[in-house]
């Protein structure tokens, strides 16, 4: 099975359960931190590459001139379409959109699972207009999340697969800067999930509020923001 066929089948299965815990403390916090970054940098016509079931896209669509989602998995896209979102099926490394069509492009929890990463970033840059921003999330090699993940047993995502079955890459900031095509310049890095050791800590009263407050500060704080388990790299398309 090719990487892409396996990914599609993995995410089709994942789509059945994807939202089961998404409306609880930890996941809500991560989504809030990411949506807030997307809104800070992206306005007008927005693409979410790897939109999944549309939980983030539906929030970005509010007030946007246009909000479009793209995803590999028809299972995920069914949920997004049910939400009335404008979506297309395809892969981030071969986007079905014209050059310079979007003012902003975002991608959360997707690029770490894409083997041809340089081709994908070149495509995301191609569809961004000059001066527009790209908000791109990677899994950070230098983070508490990654250290703990390496010690954990694989997590089941349905009846067939565990999270070990999908290609996953852990990068450092310098790796990501190297992947960026010459048509974009690096702007900033933000760190989502700097301190949280395990998601379940956000179920514990008092601790939950302390960690949420700390994560909100760490995301943008100099010295801390490069250690987020989810490393959000912001780049701008050159004129
Ligand atoms: C963990 S989900 C994240 C969904 C959404 N961004 C969010 O934060 O809720 C990862 C998504 O990336 C999609 N994906 C994985 N590889 C892809 C590729 N090469 N092209 C497009 N989508 C892809 C999967 O189908 C899945 O819906």
C-alpha cells in the first residue's frame, strides 16, 4: 500500500471517532490557541490544508471572505461538508487551486504526516498571494510532548489502526526553515502545548486552569515559544 493510500484509509477510519473528545478541555484549549494564531495572521480568502472534519475551518469561516478546506480523506470531508463548509478532496502536495488564490493558508496537525514535505510547502506557497501568510504546524522534536510520546504505547484510533501506522515526522525549527521554498520568508515561531505533560491533566480542577493560563503565555513568549509540542511556523510570501 502506498503512503497516501494508507493515510487515506487511516484517516477514513479515524474520522468515525475524531471528534469524540474534541469538545473537552485539552482539545478545546489547543484549538483555541491555533484558531487565534490563524486569525492573527490570515484574513480574506483562507485555505485550511488538511481540514479534517472542519472543526477549525468552521471557526475561520466566520468573517472570512472565503474559507476553503482541503483534505485527503473522504470520511473526514463528509463531516466538514455536513457543516456546510466549502471543501475539496486532494493532497497538500498537489493542490487543485490556481496560483496566488489565497490571502492566507493554514495547516494544523497535517504536515508532520506528509512525506514529500518540501513539495507540499512549495504547493502551499504557490497558492498564497504575495504578502500573504502561511501558518504551518509541525511536531517539534525538542518538546516535552515528543519526549513523552516516545515512551508511550501506541494509541488505537479505531478497529484497525494505531497512531504508529501513519507516517509521522518530528522536526526542529531549523529543519522547517530548510523545507521552506525560496518564495517565502520566515516570520515567527509559536509554541502550542509547551508545558502540558499529558492531555488528561486538563481534566483536573485547579491544575487545568493553571496549565491553560501557562500555555496561553508560553505560546508567544520569547525563549518558551520554540518548545511547543506543536510548533507553529509563520512565513510570508515574498513580493
Ligand atoms: C489530525 S487531522 C487534523 C484536522 C484539522 N486540521 C484539525 O486540526 O482538526 C489530520 C488531517 O490531515 C489530513 N491529511 C493527512 N495527509 C494529508 C495530505 N497529504 N493531504 C491532505 N490532507 C491530509 C487527514 O486526512 C486528516 O483529516
